[in-house]
C-alpha cells in the first residue's frame, strides 16, 4: 500500500513545503509551518481519483452583454469605491486596521440597504449579538430590519442564510474567525480561511446574493492570510486612515466590475461615518498660505481629482549623516528628488535635515507628486513662501526633465473650482485646456522650476531694497 502523502503549509503566506522546516522559505517567519492533508484532485496522490469531467459549451467573444446588476446603497462614497454599488453574486473583501471603522461602515451600509427594502444578513464572528446591537443603537440603525447572527461555523452560517427568501447582501465579520468541519486546522489558519472563503463565494455565485467579507490586516498593512484569498474574490477594498486624524479613506485595489484605484472619503464622528463629497477642502482646510516649504499638489485617485498640501522642512544639521524623514510619501522617491536637485540644479542639501509630510495624514502613491515635492523643498531651503493660488504636478526623471502626466484637464478643473488660478505643470501636456494662456506655467526641466523660485525671491529682495 502506498504511503499517504502529506504537505506542510505556512500559516502566514501559504507557501507549501515538502517537509517541516522551522523558518518558512517564502516569508521568512519562524514556526508557521503546519502539516496538512492535501486536498483531492489531479496530482493529489494515490487514492485521490478525480471524477470524469463533462464537456461545457463554448462560445465566442462577440455577442450581447448585459451590465452586472448592482445594489445601490445610497451612500455615495461607498458606491463610488465599489464602482456603482454591490454586484449581485459577487464577493467583496474589505480590510483595515483594528478600530478603523470597518464594522461601523458595514453597519451603516446594511441599515441603508434595509431601509430601501433589501434583505440583509449580518453575521458577526467576533462580537456577541448584544455588542452589535449597541453599535446599531449608536449609529441609529437599530430600528431597521437587518437580520443578525453571531456564529463562526461555516456550515451553520450557510444553512442559516440559505433558509427562506434569498438575501440580497450577506456580511461576514470576519473571515479569520470562520472554521469548517471539513478542515482539520485551527480558526484563522490558511486552511480554514481558504475553506471558509471558498464556501462563501460558492454560495454567492449559486444564489446571486452579494457577499461582503471582512479581513484583518498584518502589521505591514496587508490582509492577513494567504494572498490567494484576494485572487478568489471579485473586489478588494482597503479601509485606511490615521488614528490622529478624523478622516477615513476606502480605497479600491481590485474590482472585476469597475475601475480600480477609486477612493471614498469619510469623516469619523461620534455618530458614525459621514461622507465627504469634496475631499480637497478637507485636506486643505488648515493650510497656512504664507509659510515657506508648502506646495499644493493636484493629484488623482482613480477618476477623482484630489488637492493636498505637501509640506517640507529643510534645516541645517551638525550630524555626520543628515536625517531624512517622510510621512505620506515614498522615502526612496524623496532620495531620488534630492539627488536630482543636487546633481542638475546645484541645490546643496547634503548638510541639511529633510522632513517631508503630506498634510492631513493622506498618502500619495502616484509619481506626479515629484514636482510638488521639489517645489516644497526648494521653497523651504530658500525661506520663501510659494504663491498661495498655485498648484504643482509633474513627474521628474533622473535627467532633471519633467514629464507630462495623465488627466491634466481634470486636475486643473479641480484647482479652478477651489480658487487656484495658477499651475506649474510639465511642458507638452496633451489635454491642456485651450484659451487659458498665462495662467498655466509649463516647464521642461527641474532647473526651470528652481530658477523660477529663485527669481521670485530676487524680485522680492529688490522690492524691499527700494522701500
């Protein structure tokens, strides 16, 4: 008789090993490899004979298509992040730090959908029914018809939601607490998480109910568990924010039924989450227009333009190695901008500490912020405040050239709406609005930007001498 085969799976990253090891080769974590029985199927070993398949119908790419039916929550920022609402039969994974407001957001959306006549089931695996009711009372959602259950067994959950009329939306909070009788592993392990998510997705596809799954995040900010879970679901949303700030951002990183990189902005209050229809005003609300080292960046988040202030502080240092501190931006990108300023513009920052901060706790990921960061650095070093009605955007290359970026017209339109009459942007932008000569300052390289800021300082010095 052939010996039964076993495999060893890392509970942190899902890497499969042929034998037990103390340190996982995939993620480098210690004591996370556990022995598991391989699932049946092709290549699973002796005794695991797959059943004979049946042919399926083949079709062509051409043909009639129908838009996926959606469930609109009535919460505009949530509908924006999901691409227009929850798609029936889809599975959405929402991750975020503990206490950031995931359960609050889902409770408010469940109440909003219930008021619209939808059948909503909320399953909590971390809180008792009384705890969930207390949150609902605080949010003003206790008078709605949301159905509530506190259960962690996958089979019991599926039997519960499968009874009676089909639910329109099922919320599982959270997937790390699920466990199934078919998997011999502790709750929260790779096997249990994968098994539970597969069962929930199968139910959503078979019944047409939308499924929302809540996932914990690791200290690096990634959703805990195997990355295969993110590949299994239809959409992945991250609910992020800083505990020191009152705003929260729901960011879309994957969506099979809509655009990615969309964001929904909320403001946390004692009555729950409030929608922020114009996030630019939120990030610029406490701006000091006369302070040097501050530049307004016109950025894009998916299809939404966002204006945010970039703050820089350049101070002399007596240390042998100057400090470089960054909050809200890529530290490697800052090092590149500093090198380009010193190599091509003659701006000496080797004996200065550099501190960079994105106001409001916002985080910038697009390279179009290079020009705004460079402007803030030069402004702080020169001690000269930049024009208060000017925005900056453009990508800086290693040669010092400034490259055009996409969505120029949308960035400028958002700036005009908020009262900004000037902009410094790359030369040769494709979709620059016509008939706006004199307001948009196009530059070809970073030396032009430094010369412009230095020229304005010289002009102010001459005015002071005349006085």
